[in-house]
């Protein structure tokens, strides 16, 4: 749960160095929001105030990718959602081509002509539950679960399998090109507690270290 005020998670602060991620990545999660009265970021990969790539919920009741490279702040593939409903949202960056899937279906794909596509070539921090800088946090008022980050692009079949088999990892699908080593972060988010600070278990195979996530409330 995220209270829309101060709850947020801070993951690895340099995913490009930690996982050698530059321009190919898949981010998957279940997410819901309680309100459309303010803009919200379920997650963001943040470099600085004018450089990031994340998932945004807008005040007009839509969810979309936010490509904020070089201050462009381009909103991509807006799709109508309902309050207090869970959605499986998959964001894929495939050699700098974006794709957004919601509940197993592709809702948009292509390149960002206006600004170019974000490449993780700086200090890119993983932030969950807000955007990531003091003047524009845009915290999530809702909930998020089963967050996964892969260093490769999911195929459409991987996305379909993931949605139809919520108790399994996409890499468990027979014939997939995914391997255990591709799963860099996995936060089931079945642990933690309300309080000043908590730690969320990383269930991926990368071992314990800097990828432990810090919860601030």
C-alpha cells in the first residue's frame, strides 16, 4: 500500500552499472490507484529532474509511459483505467523501442520521435511509489505488487503467459528465451509493515546486496 503522501520505495540507485542495462529492459507489476485527483507515478527509473522513464497515472484517469528524457516529458500510449481495480502493466524497452501492455494486451508501441527514447547511461535509480525529485514527487495513492525487472525484452507471448499465469514467472514458459539470469529484481511485496522504515525482500536470483529495497513512510 502507498498512502499518496510519503510512502515510497527506493531500490538500486544505479541499475545501469548494477545490471548492465542500457536500452533493453522489461518492467512488470500489478498496480491500482484510489484516486485520479492528482498525477501519480507507480514507478520511475530516475536520473535527474529532467531525465527519467516511468509509469504514470494521470488526472484524466489514464495510465501511460512517461518518457522524460532531456526535459521532453512525453506521455506515451495513454489508456483509460478504473479506480480501485488491479491492472497488470508491462513496460518494454526493446533496443530503444517502447511497448506498453495492460492485462496481457498491447496498447501502444513505437519510438518517441520528439525526444528520442531513454537510454540508461547515467546513474539511473529505481523508485517505486513516486517520481523521484522534491519538486515533483507525484506519489502513488494506491497499491502495487509483484514488481519484476528484466534486462531483456519480453515477447508478446511472454506477456500473455504472465497475465494468464499470475502465480508463475514468465521465464517458466516452455520455449521462452528468458533465463533466470535475466530476472534482475523481483519484489513480490508480501512482506513489510507500516512504520517509519521497512525492507522488502528481493526474490530474484541476484543475491543480497545493494539491490535491497528501502521503504520510507
